[in-house]
C-alpha cells in the first residue's frame, strides 16, 4: 500500500501530465478540441501556481520550526539571528494579512496586500535595499574571482584573457578613448564566437531534458521520490 | 525468448512512430488540421524520434547489452569530497539553485535531486553530516525524503535530523543567496556541492565556499552560470552532464543506457547543422523547411 | 622573490581589492569624469528600428520583469525606451509575468514621472499588473488579453479602458519589448508571441544574461537587444534624456579598469615568480 501511495501514484501523475502537456502543445485536431486543450493547459499551470502558493505556507512554518528548534538547542549564540528572522516574518505576515483584510472590508480604499502602507514601507526600505545589496556583492566576487582566475598559465588562458580584456574595454567608455575598435570587436565577440559556444550547451541541455522526460515516463527516474530498495 | 521480448518492445516503439506518421499522412491527405500551428511539425517528429531511440537503448540494456559511459570527473569527485569532509570533521553542504521545480527549470532541479540522493547515501556511508539548503518550498518534502532515505539505506538512521539536515531558507533569490552564504560560513562546511538550475546567486555560493576553503563541486545547465562554476569550483558538471549525473548516481543500467538517446540527438543536431550550412551555400535555407508548420487549407 | 610573494599576498587580500573597488564605484558617481559615450551599432539599430517602423498611434506591449536588485541596469533602459515611444506618439500596455514587476513598475513610474505628464491613464498607457501562470499566461495573453484577465493592476475593468478596447491579442501590437532580468521570460515570448504570431520582439536584458538570449537575436527572432547599463547610457544620449544610465557609466569604466589593472599586476607577479624560480633552479 505504502509503495502504491508513495511511489506509483506520484509516478502515474507525472506520466499523465507529461503526455497531456505534449498533447496540449502539439495537437490541434479541430477547433473545439484545440480550445479545450488551451483551457486545460491554463488550468494545469493554474494548479501549479496554487500548489506553489500553498507550499509557501509550508515553507513559512518550516522556517519557524527551524529557528525555534535552533533557539532552544543553541541558545544565545543563535538567538540574535533567529530572533530577527522570526520577528520580521511575523511582522510581514501581520501587515500582509491586514492589507488582505482591508481589501475586503474597505474595497474602495484600494488597499491590497502589496499596497498596505506598512508592508510597502518595509518592502521598499528594508527588503529592497538588502536585496540590491546582495546583488551588488557580485561585483566584488566577480573582481576577486577574475583576479584569481585570469592567470596566463598556457596559450589557451592567454586567448581567454585577451578576449576578456576586449569585452571589458568594449563595455567601458574609457575603452573607446583608447581605441575605437573595442566596441565593434566586443559586439562581434558577443554575437559570433560567444553565441557559437552557447548554442551547443543549450541544445545539449534540451536533449538532456528530453531524455530525463523519457526516464520519468518509463518510471526509471526515481531519485526525486527518495530511493526505495 | 529474451531476444523476442526485446524485439517486441522495440517493434512496439517503432510501430508507434510509424503509426503516427501514417495517421499524420492520411489526415494531411484528408485535409484535417491534426497539429497545432504554434510549433513546427519537425520539432514534434524529432521529439518522437529521440524518445523512441532512448527507449530502444533502454530495452537493449535490459536484455544485457552494455553501454559504456564516459567518466565524468565531477561525479567521481563527490565521494572524495564527502570523505574529505568527514576527515576534517566538517559538514557537507548541498543546494539546488533558485530555479523552481514547478517551472521549465524542473528537469535541472530533478537532476540536482538525483545528485542529492547520491550525496546522501555517501554521507550515510561515511557518517558525514549533510546540510541540504533550498529556496523552493514545494521541494521541502522531497528533499527531506531523499536525505532520510540516504541515511536509512546506508544503515545510519541515527544521523538523520530533519531540522539540521534540510533547511528551507526563503523563496526570494538574494535572501536565499545570503542565507546559503551564511550557512556555508557559519557551519564551516568541508564540501560544497551545488547542482541544479542556478541564476545570479551561483558566484555568491562559490565565493562563500572558497572563503571557508571548501571542496567545491558545481553543475548547471544554465549557460550563463557555467563560466562562474568552471572558473571557481574544483570540479564542474558542464551543461547536460548534470542529467547524466542523475543516471550515474542511480547505477541502473537501463537509466544509463538512456543517455545514448542524448547522443543520437546530438548526432542529429550535428547532421542538421552541417546539412544546413551546405544547403545554404547552394542557396537553399533548410531552416525554412524545418520551421514548416502543419497548416491545412 | 620574497618581495613578489609579499606583493602577491597584499594584492590577493580581498580587503584591499574590495575597498579600492568600492571607491572606484562611489567616487565617479560623486564626481563624474564626463567621459563621452560612443554609441554602438547595436543600440543604433534598435533606435533606428523604432524610428523607422513605429508611427504615432502605434501600440506597443512592454513586459516589466525585473526585481529591485536589477533595477540599476534595467530601469534606465525602460525609461529611455518609454521616452522614445511616447515621443513617437505610441501607446503602451505594460504587464508583468512576475509578482515583483508590480513594485518595479511603480518605482519606474515615480522615477520617470516627467514622461507620464500629459499622458492619460487608460488612453495612452495601461498597466495590467501581475499576471500569474508563467509561460501559459504568456500564451494566453498572446491569444487574448481580456480572455486572460478582466481587470488591470488598479482594479479597473479592461473594457472600460479606451486603449484596451483597441488591443486584445498579440497581432494588435506593432512591437513587443521585454525588459527582463530572467532568461526564461525571453523564451516565453519567442515561443508564445513571436513563433505563432510573428510579432516583432525587442529585448532589454542584464549584461550577465545577454549571451544566453543572443541566439534569438542572431536567428532574427528579435529585432534587437539592449544590454545592461552601457546600452541604457547610449539610448539616453540618443533620446536626449540623460539619467542614471549615463551617470553610472563612469563608475562602470573606473571599476572595470581597476579589475583590468589587478589582472595585469597579478599576471606580472605570477610570471615574475615563475621566471625567478626557473633561474633559481638552473643555478
């Protein structure tokens, strides 16, 4: 029984969805059927959105569980981090619920979850700068990674370095002052050799996806279910 | 008898392909709009050919035929990474990237889960602590199940602690990146294995791993992030190797044989590219014929 | 040799590189160097396409798909493109396939409030808001916007908006612009808008993801592409509204030069050590 519930039913669902998705995408047959396919396709993706949204609730509870357990186990060492996480989680959920309540209680005010003033303030003044800061950290990481990686150890590395320098100079205004040819050369590198290198990877990944689909269809791919021997 | 059985499977598969072609031909003659106009008909045919080719290889493998698979150094390095972490008394970290399991990135995520099942078993075998972090709430249950299964099947159930082993962080990209970074540094991980659909967070993970001198194995089929992984990681899976890694992890002959299907696809792509170039020299654009959509009337 | 090693140690310390990098980004923003921006052929092509093919009254759909983190690179592109389109007298429908697009759009509107002066909501532009469903939603929008959603971001019924009475499906638009920080969205539009309906697409992408969508431009599935801050700066010059794009170009130049300097010095030390160790070995 357990094997049926934990393994066969999920695999059956995946198989049916794969076949349906392919059919919805490629088949037409007649106008009525094609329209019902489009509706069903939209319904499938709506289900995915709904399931994902509910999973977020599970995620929220999981975060709470993790930090409460850590607080109990590790005490003061972990306390400041966990307290901030739990505190902000509760505050954001509270204001979001308030906005949600207002959107029904007073629809004329036009307040929804995302436009609830406190929620919006926290989003724009706490979350957004922190988010942008994390993205900006990449600049530093790219700098230190390139410092370490661009060592001319062999002729191929020299080729890589020269190409990188042309693209870097092409991306800057100073490059244009040094030699106007950097810009068109950068564009050529990006459109010709770069695209040539990217396409096989894209094709390979596409083929890999198709074969993974085949393994899922034939029930040979079981790693996503947890292995059971 | 076995031979007959395989032949039946192959015959059935080829018969389906022939049947589809025949039905398509008849409906074309009758003027029935069988296929949608939103995708070229050639795409559908190529998909079918690849699926059937993969299936044929799988049935052949079932009958005992061996298909050698080239070694993927990054895959072999996983065991070394886990063993090294145990020696240093540091935990092993694994994450899958920001792509979700409910989008077009699902195949890469599943490939990541395949690698996780391998890592979890090795952690059980060597008695290593595993921390799997994720930014996709819909995969929490699956991840917990895989890690649990890994420890249980290696006979070390006592090592499994869901609160410690599996950590859902957040579904926001850079919040996830910063949380993973913090986990890597605070837990002082010995091995950092990242396989899955990665976006801009990839380099943040790699540099954080580098800061704690972790043994790093990385892989993704997302082209834009591959350079970062190749540059910084100790070993990397490039492109579709991550899908092969899942198959290698399973150790199952049939699953491994399916990779042959990928090779058929590659061969087909190369033939089409070369043919396309040759025909273009003669003034004929092959791509126009390949982009032909099924339109009746 | 020990001198080289200690120099390598100093340069290799992250603190020094990070501090210099921070300064090289901040100082040019505070004191602009005013290096002239050369305009690339690729940006000229995009500008030329809009100049040549769009006339007053043309309808354009713009996908706003980036989170606040990517604002710095993409918002200047969006502002410059919007300015160009409004100058040409085009009408614009904005939409977002990602929930974060709603915040990005409101920030964009407040940053470019001058562009929207004298423009009437509902007649000259509309914002559909967040449309859930990813690629399926994109396909559904291409088929019929009103069949996919019934209200815009602000709760107005689409039938009540004059612009939305003019447009409903992909073919009603003269151009579709995708301003996105995610790679997948570009392929959604290629697959669901361009392939079946042949609508011209124009991309505005982060520099880091540009290589992965380059094949679409090469295969003429998109009419052109604006890439990151550099393109934004160039486009700002072309449309004559200088903004954040051009202001950050100097910072981009100095920071890139710093990285180049570090790479060159790093290599010089590496080769210096290699040569001297060889000499040491032959003795």
